[in-house]
């Protein structure tokens, strides 16, 4: 992203930066959204974000994984909340240890960590998909 923070002098410069940015997005396989709302902040979402960034770098996934901090994702009592797209997997009560497993098993391995997703207490079933 830092390479896009250059001085733009012409409309052509802006068009070039836009095209380069769009091209870089084609390499992204997953977007990981970490809730940064008040409830998740109080649940230490910063530690989850730090662990996530570290794992993405260590695993060489910087170009394939986009990390986004969002506002409140709802269900504050279940924070920190992490949503993985394109699957829209809704992970709750995340910790640095759990996010490392999500990177290894979900992002790299293609396996949704269902045990870390929302649990419907009425049915006893995990509901991994958000929305």
C-alpha cells in the first residue's frame, strides 16, 4: 500500500495507480476482517490482529491475503470476531493461538475451523457462515 502513497501530478498518474492497485487485488485469495469495535477492543482484538499480521508474513501470504480492520461486526459478547472472505466464515472468541490455526488450516489448508465459529445454543450447531 505504501507504493501508492506517492505524489500524483496528473490524471494519468492517478489512472496508473488505480490500474496497478486493481491488478494487485487479482492476487488476493482471502480477505480477513478483524472487528475493531469497542467490544472487540476490550476483548483484545489488537493481539489477534498482531498475531494475524505476523502469520501472514511468516507464511509468505502478504500478496494473497488482505487484512482489514472493521467497525463493530455485532455480537460484541463473542469478540474478538474475525470474518474470512470469500467464504464469509464468522469466527468468534478469537485468540492469537486460534488465529494462527485459522491461517494454517483455513487459509492455507482450505478447512474451515468450525469449532471456532458461532454456536447456536438453541440447536447446539455451529453456524460458520455470516450473513
